C-alpha cells in the first residue's frame, strides 16, 4: 500500500487560491470568482478551532485528496476526519478507509477539537496544519494495518 504524502508547497498554493476566491467572491467584478459549495470555505482569518468549523475541516481533508499532487495515497485508500460530540467537548479522530482488496476502516484515538491546530494558526497556516496532521495520522494508521497484516500472516 502506497504511503500518504503531503506536498506542502502545492497545498499552500491550493489553499491560497481557495482563500482568494472566498475573500473576493462578494466583490463586484467581471471575473467569475464564485465560491464552489463543494470546496472548503476558508478565509484569511479562518480558525479550525472556532465552533461550527467541522464541515469545513472535513471538506478540506476530502478535497485535498481530490486535487492532483496535494494529499496523495494509493487509489484504494483515503483519509477522513470525523467529529464526535461526547457531551463535554467536541473531539475528533481521523479515519483510514481501505476499499480494496478488502474494505476496512481504522480510527485514530480521539483528540479534543481545541488541539486541532496551534492557537495562533489561522488561514493558510491553519489549513496546512490540518492537512499535515491528516497525512501523518493516516500514515501511522496505514503502518499499523501493515504490521497487523504481517503478524497475522506469520501465525500458523
């Protein structure tokens, strides 16, 4: 199974273009700068820790994998983020979805949403931090799955 990799330079360029499109969408201009509802709605002051950002974060992780050369992995594998209201404070965990040769989903341990990025991170830097954590966590889950498969194959 191919490793997860994040091309941070390409990701930074892509997120910057999302922000520019979002920030300029309301201006009266002859250029078509309409914001796609399927793309993450991220502004210059976007902070993932703010309440109500769960869908934007999930969209960022999903769309980064759809963009060529941003967040790369094997075709049959993807990473997602899931948010859980545990009754006290929101938490999140990453999911590794493997579709082939057998469908399986692995989950990372949960973390409190207040730990999703640095306090001072916003805009492009915050988005890159989210994508970096998604990549690192997906890779760790992929390695754990690989170790399990190897260990299971050795057992009689």
